[in-house]
C-alpha cells in the first residue's frame, strides 16, 4: 500500500464551464446559479462537483467508500483553482485482508479561503 497514517496528499484542480455542463447533465442539478453566469461571467460549481476532489485519493488507492462527510463553507466558481489537502488519519488491517481507512480533507481556493472540509472512511480492496 502506498499510503501511511499521517500522510498529507495535496493536489489542485481548476474547474471550467465544461466541467459544470457535464456535471449538470449527470446530476440533473440545474439550479440557475449553475446555468446563468454572474456579473463576472462565472458559474457556481455544484457542491457535489467540488466534493469529487477528495475522491481522487479513493480512486488512486482502490477505496470503497462507506461514509463521506462534507461541510460546504463558501461557493466555488468556474476558473477557481482549488487545492485539496487530504490527511490519512487511520489505517487498520482487517481479518479479511482488507484495510479500513479514514481520512480528513480541507479544500481552499486560490485566495486561500476554505471552501470545503470533511472526512471519508471506507475499505481498501
């Protein structure tokens, strides 16, 4: 396994209008704020699209999620660059040769404002 308790994994993503369009089609979340640009030409990113950021760690480590907890702190807009810091809090070997995992995360925008925080837990398969 390539991760250890205490590891902090950091990565960034810039969301685009195309990301919002694709997520709108998949999620059916068609709120006006996702469809009509503001006075600066930006769209508000769906909260659950922002919440896909920490799932990157799950995908890279074959994690089947059991719980995910999100606290949405402020809106994210198209062309915002979001930094996601995931901290591995617990790894426990189970009898069935699987490992349970618990991690916390904090996402900040390019102005270093917190936009999302939370945690997830699951099992590495």
